[in-house]
């Protein structure tokens, strides 16, 4: 059996074909458009994302020599991005609101002022923030003509991207989500593992809009992928991308952690089978649900890491591609005191300042393009240190190692600087797309190919370990970063 892993991310849809030894055989990537209607608003066309998913699978099968019945499909996805659609027409009533979207900031501030923070934190494990799905749904219901009335009639459905894809792929027959994506909506009770009526009332979202919640290693229906396959294939294994990376990095043991470097970055540490309250600045999410048990994690999300590098290439056009940045960054021995604070969509954990704006601090006439590029790369490492420091303290000290995945892990300067800042080894693995590998593992659990974590831990292939060279200078640089953040986070 071959496994098609769909990794539907913030910027593109990737389709990857794996065998049951978790070797990637083929890969296809289709980008989708980003919409920025006004400052702080970020949208996607959910129909385009679905069409791109079908096209990516179609192209993948052509690469593999044609579609055959010996395939099964797994999904991992950008989280929090939310779609609201009409269950009769199958059409979204508005564009998908992306996790970076900040239009819910005013509602979040109002709810905090009204004293709702404790309820949200105790039930969902999350902080009240527009990053999470609930405020996006509420905005659509309040601002799209006729949406509120349609929702009350039971005509509208909502879901994160996994739910939207499963619903479309199965022709509207299967309306499911998994526990990891559900735990990022601000509407899911991580103690009862069910949608919470009090949270639904708080955000004025009808329960009829909500999908059935399944474990990550469940079967989510069957699909022909719009005729790509002659016979239906199973959709088995669904989880959010950061959780997929936790599984793909084989972080099954309590205290193990990972960093996913993508458009933003997710830092997650496995805290075991109890949904412990997160330390200040962090949240508690469902890490994964599989093999009859739930595992939780402390998590912090950084809004702009890879997105910062893409912005410099696409918007500023000071490099043609982010891959060119490393050579220029190492052409200087420091940033010359320059710090880039990439708060393009506000600051996420542990700062939680949704209204903060991006800034460049410390420039002089001596600042060159190389200094600027190096500062952008260093900003990624500083933001990860912000989170790892809080997590390490909460879990009893410095982590043994940090597993890293995502495109920026190819940047050797960044990975070494990350290890130096953390004073912790950074372990990069053979599979750059650990999220997809995690979906493959869940698919295998669902089909009983593997029946225990021990069956798959050997599948992770380490390609590079960056040993730390921590000096007092690293702490001095980090203090400069904290001062730069405080300038914009007042």
C-alpha cells in the first residue's frame, strides 16, 4: 500500500507519495494566492485550495505512473484557518480567514475585559487571541449578509481546512475533524474532548455548524479525488501540521519537543496524558490522539518566521529567493546592532500582542543589505528561544534536544545560530516535511500497519545535529532582541 500525504499549508498544497517504510517516492507542490484586503487581514480562497489539492494529487499520480487502487490518503493541514460554507451548495459564504488574520482583535479585547479569559483558558487550554478559529467564524456570521440567519437555520457548516477537504473529497458525506485541529478553535474542551456549549455560546456559534470529532488515527471516509481514482480510496489519518511534525519527529515520550519552521513556527513539547495548565505565554493543545489514548502538549506559535524570508524576497525583492540569504548573512560577522522584529501579523507567544507592528531597530548609515538579511534570519532563532525558555522552565530545565523540520532547516547558519542561542543540540532529520510523515504514521496506525509507537520510532533518520557553542555573547545578543521587542510591544 502506498500513502498519499496531503500537507495543506499556509502558502501551498503539497502532495507526497510514501511507501510503508515511510520513504518519500514522489512529491508535487501547488501554490495558492494570498489575499490581504486591508492591514491585518489575511484570506485564502477555500475553493482554490480544494482544487489545488485535487490537482496536486493528479500530478503526483502522473509522476508515479498513474493512479492505482493500492493507495490511501492522509491529511495534515494549516491550523486555525477557518472556512464557513453552505451545506446545500457546498460553497463558502466568504473567503477562509487565515490563522494570521487579525480582524478578531477587538472582539478578543472585549472578551478579556468582560472576564472571559479564565473560562477560555480552563476549558480550551488557549488564550483569547484572534489566531484561533472562533473569532473568524464569529466575524463571518456577523458581517456576511444573511450568514447569521442561515447558521441559525442549520444551513451553514464551519471547519478548519482538514474538515473542508474531507467534506469536499467525500462529496459532502463525511463531516469530521480531528482532536488536534479541534483543540485550536477556542471552542473545544480539552478535558471532556468535546465541543463546549459554554464556549459556543460565548462566541455565538450554533452547535449545528460543528463537525464530529475523531481521533487522529481514524478513517475519515473514502474518495475518488474527483475521478483521479477509478475506485474510492480511504482517507485515514488526519491531524494539524504542527502535531504532524510532533509525531513525524517521533516525539512520543514526555519531555520531547520539536520546532516546525514554516510560514510561522510552532514549538511544541510533549507533556504526557494530562492536559496540564500551560505556563504564562503558552497554551495547552492536544498533541495527538491515537492508539486509544490522548497526548497533550505545551505549545507556542510564532506568526512570522519563513514568512519573513518570503516577504524579503517577494515584497522587497532584495533577494530572488530565501535560499540566497545564507551566503549574504555569513558575509558579515554580525548584524551591526540591527534587529528585525517581524510582527507583520502581531506578536504571538509568549508576547501575545496582536496589535504590534513589524519594525527594524538599530540601523545606521553603516547598515548594509547583508546586515539586514542576517538580522531577519536571527529573528527566527530569537523567537524560538523566547518559547523554548518558557517551556524548559515549565518542564524542569533545558531540553535534551530540539528536533527541527521545515524548509528553513536547510539554512546552516540559522540552525547553528539556533543551537547557540538555545544552548541545546538542534537535530535535523532526513524528511524535511515532518508534518507529512506524521500524517503517514497516523494513517499506518489507522490501518493497523503499526500498533505501537515503538514500531515507528526507528523511521526517523537524523541528517545533521548542530551542537551548541553557547557563549555570553549569545545572551548579550538576546538581550538586545528583548529590548527591540519591548519597543513595539508596549
